[in-house]
């Protein structure tokens, strides 16, 4: 079994990075089954095969030889282009020559004609429009289609769609007019795939991404995933939409702390240290700082945050204390994704107390977050110069190696950390995970067994051991470990919700037991209402059940909880893809059943 995927940079701050890995794996494995549209490019073959075996006598894969609706589908060969619906790449317009005068009929003249004559005349105008289009005289072609529309006794979607093609090819293109014409065409024929694609292109050009996604999604599904370009368009527009929304959200929302689970995982990655001693005559700020550190000790993070801010404002009277205060305030800034603010506080903390290795280690995380690996490494070197026997430094250097996939350097550094202090459970756990990532599975399992013996009461060991067992599809053993972790944590307040989420994943992967998985995730949420992995898992489970509205609600919550832009983009991608799909099902109820069939065929 291949090791799990690479962790994201965020994980430099969390101990055992594997749970996010697992969730990402879960998501990527299920992405195909669930997000039919998002994954359309990747699964086109699967979907086509499904359709080939049920509905179509033709071989899948080559859209060209499909004999679809003749009216619409004559675009693939250049020779056929003189009739039918215009398509193809954007062509350079040839400006009008005054050779062929078109004198439009007046309304009175049209009214005087018989229906048959009007149909004939409209057909003739369309043919002339097609010819002009072929000659790249788009303005003239559009004019002829306009006349065809006026003279035709009934609405003809193809006239509008062809005129839209002209507007799309004009220089400069007339995107608003393209949208208007496609609106008209689709009003009369909602299944008109070409008009959908055309309108989607125009909407994308107008930066109206949500509507473009709606149209590309519909076109892709209606076309039964046979159109590679449309499927790629779905992915492209989805990315633009999610990125744009993520930037807006990141720029406008109030900074706030991540979940209790996340914060306690962060602080657990540092060994406990003695509290600093204030001078005999301590100031009010000194006292507030001590209260902040007490709150931190009690895992009351919101309180610790407001107290440390207060302490810094009131003024901490001695340098060592002030360095601690800035270290803590900088940490909270880091956790609220205020990377610049965190950097300033940590640097100031180090200026006051250059031997505060923890500030150096945290500054390394800040550099990693900014993508500056070399500077992060320098911080560790600096910290080792200050105190070569600080086990935290090696542990966190190991973490940085881990997230950059240098597992053997990571393993060495975890081992070094353990040799300096063997009581810190995460160095052992991470060593085992690094060994696993290097492909040394039996070694990794042995490390886990040893660690379980050495730390019989630590739920974390069982939890992460279970994750690696789950990765090997050893479901029985994995669930046993998760159960043990849940049992060990029961007395704690609050317990760690992650083993519950992991067990939910196991229940889903093992028995496809979605109901049980949901119950477990809800238990996790009862412990920590903003536990991100529980929310993300519930969203995916709802999609599996085809409960689109529920999935969307969970995705919205996931967006709300997401830290940093990468997480936001990921959550928004699912949210927007689901919304587009829901909209499709509502617009094309007759397709809903087929869509369900595609999804289950891919599961
Ligand atoms: C830890 O990582 C560093 C590179 O950052 C490497 O030079 C060193 O050998 C590793 N092992 C130990 C025990 O420090
Ligand atoms: C696994 O690790 C052990 C001890 O660290 C080592 O002797 C062995 O060669 C490794 N095996 C593989 C396949 O890397």
C-alpha cells in the first residue's frame, strides 16, 4: 500500500500530521464518485463506459462518430461547417465588403407573408448567414441571422445560437450579446448543449464565474461527460470561482482562532516549561501575564488570548516576561493566520530574550508559512547554538523535514529529540509515521507497538497507529485502536474528537456504513463543534447519500472553519461544485436519476 499523500505546510504546526492526510485521501478517493462534475475530466472514460453499456450502441470515447441530434451536431468536421450550428475556435473577423446588400423586410412585409414563405425565407437567410460566417464576416452573418429571427414565424434556438457564435467571434467580442442570444436559445431548448457552452464561455469572459460554472456543469452532464473540453472548463472555472471567493473571504472576515482541537494540537507540540518568575514588585501587566499563562495551562484559549493582549497593553515590567508575552501573543496571531503580526511579535520576543528557543522554533514555522525554507532552517541552527539540548528544536526540525518529504532527515531528528527527552510522545509517533512514509512498514509498526507499551495511557498513540493500520486496510485492527483511543480519552475533558472521526472513516471505508459514520462524526462535533475533520467528513458522507442540500450546509461550515487560503479554496471548490450540481438537478429534473446512476456506477 502506497504511503499517504504529502501533508500541507499547515501541518508544520500540528503534531502527527497524518489525520489531515487521511482525510485528504478519503476526499480524493471519493471525489470521483461524488463530484461528478468536478471530476468529469478524470472520470470521462468511466462515465462513457457506463453509458455505452446501457444507452448507446456506439463505442465511447470518440465523440466524433456519435450520431446525435443532426440539427445541432455537425460541428466536428470542417467540411460540414457550411450548414448547422456554428462553432470552432475564435476566428479573426474579416471586415464587411459591400458586395451583398441585405435589405431587411419591414414588419408590414413580413406580416403579409404566408407562414410557409416565412419559414423558407428564414431558412434562406440562415444559410446566407452561415456562408458569411464561414467567410468570417461575422457582422454581416449576425445581421442575416437577425433577419432570420425577425422573419421566422416561430422561435428558432439555432438562429440565436448562431448569432451568439458571431458575437463571440467579433473583434472585440460582444459577450453581453452572446449571453442574451443564448438566453433566448435556451429558453426554447434548455438542452441545447452548444448554447450552454457558448453562454458559459461568454460568462467566463465577463468574470461571471458562478453562472459560467452553472452552464459548463449542465453542458458536461447533458453531454454525458463525452466532451473533454467542457469537462476541463468545469475544473478551470471552478478553480477561478473558488480562488476569487477565497480571496474575498480571507480579506474581509474577522480573524479568529481555529477550533479547540486544532489549538490544543498546536500547543501539545511543545513541551511544558516552567512559568517565568516576575520581579518582587510586579506590575499589573506582570500579574495579567501570569493569569494568561494559567489560562493557557487550563486549555482556556480564548481567555488566554484576551489576557495576553491585555498584559502586553498594560506593560510587562521585565524582559524575560515580556519576551514570553510576545511569544504567546505571536503564537495566537499565527493561529489566526496573521503571519506578519506573528513574525513581528516573535522577532521582538527574541530581541528581548535571544535564548528563548521556542520563539525561534515558532519563527521557523512563520518562515515555512511564507514559503521560506532556508530561513526556517537557519532558525533551527540558531536555536541549536543557543541550546543544543532543547528537544523541541529537533522535533520541530523533524516536522519541517517531514512536510518537505525528507523522511530520513525527519526520522533522525525525531530520534535525536527522543534521545534528549524520551517522555514526549509525539517524537515517537512521528518517528513511526516517518518510517511508514519511507516504506519501512514493519519498522513503523514495531515503533508503534513499543510506543504503546511505553505510553499505555496516551490515546494519541492508538489514534495514529490506527490511522496507519487503516491506510493498510487492516480495518479490524484499526477500529480496535480507535476504540481504545476513545476509551482512554473518555475521562479527559474535553476528549480528543479525532479518534471518533477516524473511526467514522473506517466504518465508511470498511462496511460502507454511512449511518454509523455519521453518528460518530456527530459525537466528535458534540465534543468540539468546530472540529474541521468531522465537518469535512459529514459533508462527504452527505454527498455519498445524494443529499445535496445537506452536503452544501456542511461545506458552508467547512468554508467557515477553513484556515488559510489553501484550505479555503479546497472547501469552496466542493461547495461551489455541489451548488452547481444542485442547480442542475433542479433545472433538469429529468436528468436527476441518470446523474445518480452515474455517481453510483463510479463508486
Ligand atoms: C536533522 O536535520 C538536519 C538538517 O536540517 C541534519 O543535518 C541532521 O543530520 C538531522 N539529524 C540530526 C540528528 O540532527
Ligand atoms: C527499515 O529500518 C531498519 C532499521 O531502521 C533498517 O535496518 C532496514 O534496512 C529498513 N528497511 C527498509 C526496507 O528500508
